[in-house]
């Protein structure tokens, strides 16, 4: 079994380390965290691997996962490149969604890659149970891609090969769908609060309609899932809502208008007439009075 060293075994690193170790895919050998105690805790969680006090104290390994915070990945790549721990057959990878394997270029001629699991590792114990079925976007050296595809597939990952030049756009896609959805929920709650509906009641109100909308999008796609005043071309209702929101909070009204413009573009791919679309665009483009 190939050996794996982990620099930064936090939420993602220790989850993947344990999944690979438990499933006999990779053997976790050495772990380097900011504090030795944290490294020891990660080693206990994984059930393997020795905590190292420094990078220099780590032994050589077949694979290295750099899973510290994104802003430090490049610096660790430089440090590893300057050490005698790697050679042309070593595979070094990171799991950032925002960065490509380019950030590891100092390590050439070692094999380098990025492998981004589209998963929220908020609680490692839960992620151990829910990781299977996660898509993992991989790019980098072809040989590294093959090795990582096999390693992730062995723990239930669904491999998606991407071009490094598209990494930022690909990551923006996940950010819009997951992070912006959360922000949309918050904007919705602000609107309910302004209408005097308390938070818990509003969340109960939202649960079935939000779940249904998500389900519709997954099965029918966005074009067939859009309902409501913009899809119907109901200009009076949209106008009244812009006014009401502007009276409460200009930022809320601004978000409603900007997202409304995106809704119009989506509705145009359905039955919304060009005439209604033009009126809605004019209304939603106006600066809030
Ligand atoms: N969390 C997610 O849901 C998720 C999803 C997809 C991809 N990712 C990617 O996975 C990577 C790790 O994210 P994470 O959420 O797992 O981070 P995290 O939980 O904050 O863990 C980061 C780990 O890096 C260690 N570390 C930080 N700076 C260090 C340094 N200078 N020297 C040595 N160790 C250092 C920390 O050590 P200490 O414990 O000692 O502080 C910690 O164990 C990032 O590239 C992120 O973009 C994360």
C-alpha cells in the first residue's frame, strides 16, 4: 500500500486520511499540523500516522496531501521542493477548490495535482458517513490524476476531470449554489422579519417550499422550476415588492433587483414574452428610489 503524509490534517485532511486508512487504500504515515497536540489528535482520529514536530522531521512518502489553509499551500510547496523529501516519482496534491495545481509548480519534476471534493467537511465524524457519492474535481499531471482518481473512487468519490484554466469558474459554480443559497435564505428571513414574522415561524414556513424548489430544480432543471411573479410577467407585483423592500432596507431591495434581472433572463427561456421581459428589465434596472 502506498504511503501518505499530510501537512495540515484539519477537517478535510483527517477525514480523507481516515477513509483511506480504514479502506486499505493509502497508509497514513506522518502528519504535520501547526501544533503537535493537534497533529496527535488527528493521528488518533485517523487511527494511524505519527505527528511530526516540523516538516523536516517527516519521512519521505509516496503521496503528500497539503491540506492546510489555501494561503499557505504555495509556501509549503516551496519548502517541500527545497527539501530532500521528494523526487520525480512523489505525488503532491492539495484539495482547494479555488486554486489549481499551478500553485505546486515549484515541486516539478514531482507529480502534482489538485483534487477538490465538493463536500462540506464541517464535522469530520459526519463526513465519514456522508462522503460516498461526493464529486471530486481533479486536474494536474495525467499520472497524478490517475492515481488520485483511483484513491478517491475507492472511498466513493465520483471523479470529474477539469481543465486547470477552468478551476476558478468551476469553483464559482459551487460557491453560487451552496454559499449564495445560504445568503438567499438570510435575505428571505430579513424580509419576513420586516413583515413581523418571527424567525422560527419563518423557517417553518420556508422548509417545505425551499425543499420542494430544490427537488424541482434537481429533477426538472431551473427553466421548468421557476414560478412566481417574474415568471408570470406580473409587473405590478414586482413593482410593489421593489417599493416595499426599498422602504425597509436599500441593500435588500438592491439584491432583489439584481437577482430579479437574472430571473428575467431565466424566464425568457420559458414562456415570458419579450414585451414583459423588457418592462421587467426596465423596472428592475432602476436605482431604488
Ligand atoms: N472544509 C471543507 O469543507 C473543505 C471542502 C473542500 C476543500 N477544502 C480544502 O481543504 C483544505 C483544508 O481545509 P480545512 O477546512 O480542512 O481546514 P482546517 O480544518 O482549518 O484545517 C487546517 C489544518 O492545517 C493546519 N495548518 C494551518 N496552518 C499550518 C501551518 N502553518 N503549519 C502546519 N499546519 C498548519 C492546521 O493545524 P492546527 O490544527 O494545528 O491549527 C489544521 O490542522 C483547504 O485547502 C480547503 O480549501 C475544505
